[in-house]
C-alpha cells in the first residue's frame, strides 16, 4: 500500500502564503512565514520536486482583446460522450475552460472565447456535436466580462479555523451598490506586436517567469525549433519573421528595454486572476457546487458580485455575470454547503444546481492560444475551416487511432 505523504506544517504555511499573494517575491514570503530565505528556497524546492506546487497561473482578459466569452451547458447521457466531449474541448482552439458536472443531469459546463465574426461558424460546430451524438443538447449564455475567482484555502490544513457566519455574509448583498462595474476598455489587438501575444500565452502558463528567461526562450526557439511540429512550437511559423525582426540589428540593451515595455503592457492590461497551481491529490478538497441563476436583474447580479469582492469569504468561489443571469460556484464543507443551498433556494425562484468535477482531465483551463490570431493578415481566424473542418479532422484522426485526447498538445 502506498504510504500517504503528510505535508509538514511549515510547508503548509508557505503554501498558504503563496495562495494569499501568488506574485509575492521569495523575500516577501520568507518574511511572512518568518524563516530565512535559504530555508524557504529549500522548502519550495522540496514541494516542487514532489509536484505539490507547480507554477503561478493567470487568465487573459478576453473582452479586452476583442473576444466574447460564451458559456455553455452540454448535457450528455453516456460515459462515452464524456470522453468524446473532452476530446472536442481539447481540439477546439477557442476553448477556454471546461468542468464536468453531475447530479440528476450529467454534462459539462464549458467556456469558449470567440472573436467577432466567429460565432456563425461556431454554431455549425455545435450542431455537428449533436449530429455526431457527442452530446445530447446544450444551453448558451454569453458572459458580460464581469467576474471574480476567489481561490480556496486548503481545507484539511487550514490554520486556526474560525467559524464563518454564512447567513450574515449573504445578507450583506442588499448593502452593495447596484453598480454595473467598470467599463471594459478594449485594446486593438492589431496594434500589439506579435511577440506580445506570445508573452500573453506564457504569462498565462507561468506568471512569475523572469523576463530575461522568457526573452532567452524566444531567442533559442528561433534557432532550435526547425524540427518541431507546428502545434508544439514555442514560436509558430506565422510568427517567426516578426520575432526574427524583433531581435535583428539592435543591441542587447535596446532589445531588453523594448521587451520590458511590451511585457509590462501585457502584464498590466491583459491578464488577471493570478493563482498558485497546486496538486489537489494531497488535500481534502470539498466538492464544488454550482448554480446557474436565471432571469434576475443586472443590479441583483452586480450586488452579488460586489459582495464577494468586498467581503472575501474563506472558501473557493467563482462568480460570473451572464447576459441572462448569474453563475455562482462554491467549494464548502458539508455544513456550510447545505446552508448555502438553502440561501440560494430562498433568494431565487429559477436556478439550476450542479455538482462540479474538477479533478484531472475532468476540469481544464487553457492559456491564450496564439494560433487563433494570424499575425500576417493581422486578424483573428474566423473561417469555417479553422472553427469547424480542421477541428473534426483532428477529432476523427484521433478516434481512428483510439486516442480520446490523452496527452493532447493542441493548446
């Protein structure tokens, strides 16, 4: 029988500090947990070697670069459809995130970031999913771009747990301003240098990667990627000439200065939701419950969003304002979970309830996919071949080989 590894208390404190401030320097973390910097390095290295903690992730702000985030409920009736839909999510270039859900209905809650002009052909993709019996049906919601994702403390290792008055917290909704939030200022993606799209992708993957290391990665990729397949290249073929031009004919200092400026713009304007990536296998993570609340006013939705922003609760929560309602997901111990269900039931007349499954391949979030933008034409790819035909060609190829999407590198 495999021996269970129990994380020492000091390392638990380090993980908590990283959760509270995922962008903090090691010096700041060492000061917070009151240990020497050399000790912190050693403890973090041990956590990384055991794959308990990984890198620091971030999310793109889709609406700022001309994308609309569409949210779908896909309903299924067989385990095979679970596998088929996961393959479809893996292969579609617009996929941002998906989770399995289960209960009286099984299926997926999935999000796609779709450029203007792309929804027409994306609807053909959806119809083909049903024609092929990969899913039974779907419901569509468009996100407004107003959302918050509050990361969870580690339940079975929470230090000095305190009781939380959930009823009192929920009652504060009425105190919140019914503001519609700040207007999302769009940035013309055509004015960004192609290297900034690579930066956006790589900040999503690892937000704490040093600029000089990232710059060196691109420089070496130009020299060494000739044999790589297009899908695994750090620099896709369409981007290559632009990145070569960025490096040519300038001193190292000039390149660094320009790269710093471009990196800073992306970091400060196009990314959000920084979070430490850790293995859930080592922790007793409570099930995630999700609610899709229908036909409520925009004012009510923003009251709830602002509640979670102002009075950050000590549990995992995700709030997303939809065009016809509100999505709420929470991860709570059983005692609080039942209370929260009663609060939702007493507050809203029309809602759906799901248990979410986010372990392993059952829940995946993807970084920005640079191949969705054509730097030569300087526009998003919105043609039928890219959105429908190529996707099902890859799906058919994998199904013919008995591959349901394992070790997929498309994103």
